[in-house]
């Protein structure tokens, strides 16, 4: 894969250990019964995440590069390959929750033994090549993506339980942030022209962030902060979910079919009208009016923007606004922000070589780009050029929006 022309970092093994450990830590508050549950096709059981991220290192690094390495268990290749068709048959995504074996303990042992093999390999001559270092780097960024998915999937798993158990009773989930100084509202005025977006050449980037290329932008305005819950409540009270003129055709069909009346995880309270509660990692809590709205689909973000007399920013506008300020866009990193951009290859896009070619490129159809990051994104994982992507009806990620306007 093409990353910065770095030398093989002596810290790589240390980062490997620390990032793998961080994944384990996310699962610590779980009970063993939580590990195998799959409430929806798109949610993976925590046990599967633990095994799949391990399979990734085993399959992309140990098998091809460590002479004499044999798979820990040949069945795991079928069970824990997610979607790499070039690597052979794999279990169906919607069946991941039906496998009671391997047990959590066996998966932990798998992780442990692959970690030992990989760390020993990184200390050898063959393990210190750029090819291996690039794949370890990819595997670590993959692991961090799964750390966020673990959290969003755990939230879904606990929420579908009528007991609404808390992930951690002391979890804050940043839902109770008080508005920061940079959330004073208002708009950033951006001048149009030929601008460049994409990987700047510094540090790691996925193939979908490359190559850097020119885009033509008109003058635009972009909101200084993501849309807060009190604005979303106003949209709801103004009949936002009942007015077809605000919605795209697909969005309106989806709202009717799913019966959406509020963001995912919101429930009407027992008190006065507008008294909503939401499921958080700490259990049910009052909706904080000042926190950014979360768990909305692209369809809802788009309808809200229309209701507000605005629109969603394109990803090029978003990245340009972010780059215009050394500190980036205010409020960035609180929620993933839906953009108006379909997830498509940049001009000149080339997928990674080999098995990793399936990592990003084959999803460039029927997905929308999100920018920013969320409270569940591991520290240092996201960057201004990072292109997250989900289907327009996805709501279980920490997704919100920021408005844009023509001048
Ligand atoms: Fe994966």
C-alpha cells in the first residue's frame, strides 16, 4: 500500500500492543452473555469484532510473510473473514450472531497467540520490511475502525434489551457537554475558487483519501457548529417527520416504512410534551438540548437541512473549511457529519494492491460520505481528509450534521 515514505518505525510494535489492548479494554464492561448478540444484520457481536481484527493481521501479514506460519484454526478463516471475496468463502454477515463457538475465551486465546506471533515477527529481519510495516499500519487503522464499531454495536445490543442496561454506569458519552465557546453558532464565510482536497502526503491515509486533487467551489457558508438537539426538537415539533415536501423520495419511503419520529435511541418521556429521553452508554438520560444531535440517517439530515432553509455541505466544502483554520472546523470530532457527497472514487483513485484492494473501493456505490469524527472515534484516528461512509438509512453510528448555505 502507498503510505508516507516512512522508515520502519521502532515504535510500531509498541503501537501495535497499545492499540490491540485498547480494543480489549472496550469490552471490559461487558458480561459474557453480551459478546454473541447480533440484534440486526449490520451489527456484529463483540466476539466477532475481537476475532475478525485478529484474523486481519493473521491473514494479511502472518500467513504471507512469516515463513512456516500455519493458521490458528482453519475454520476461523471462514467465520471471521468479513467481506474479502478474493480470500475465499466467508460466513454470512447476518449469521454472525448464531455461532456460539468459538467461545469468548477461545477468541481471546486466538488474539493472544496471534499477538505473540506478530510481535515476535516484527523483531525479525523479515518483519522489518516496508511491506510489512505498511500492512501493520493498515491493520492498526482497521483495528481502530473496529473499536468505534464495537462501541456503536455494543450500544445497539444493549438498547435492544428491554432492560436498557448501561454499558458503564459512569459513562458520560459526551451527551452532557456544555456548549463550548466555539459553539456560539453563526456561519463561517468561505470564498470559492479552485481548491485542493485529499491526502496531503503527511502520515497515514486510506486509499480512498487519495490522490490529492483540485476541486472548483463557489462561495459558501458553513455553520460554526453541528446542529444541536434543541434545533432538532424544533424540527420535530414543526412536523418535520410528517411533511413529505422536506424529504427525498427514498427518504420519505424510509420514514413511512420505519415509522421514524425522532432520532434513533430517543424515547418520549412521561412528562410535558417535548420531554425526550435517549439511550446512552450510561443508560437512559434526558436529551441534552445543547449537545449535537446524534443517530440520525442521511435522509433525516437532508430533510432537516431543507427545513432549515439550508443544505448539507459537500465533502469538498467541508474539508476546505476545515483546512482554512489551523484548529479545524469548530465542533469537529463530536459527531460524524453527513455531507451531500456520494461516496465515489477521487479522480485517479487506485485501490491498495492485493487482498486489501477490497478494503474501500468496492463500497463506492450507494453510500454517502461523512466527515469529522465522534466521541467513539479513537484519539488520533480521524483526520480532516478522512472519508467515512454509510448507507443513507444508517442511524446506529454517532451521526449528526452541520449545515451549509449558498451566500
Ligand atoms: Fe473489518
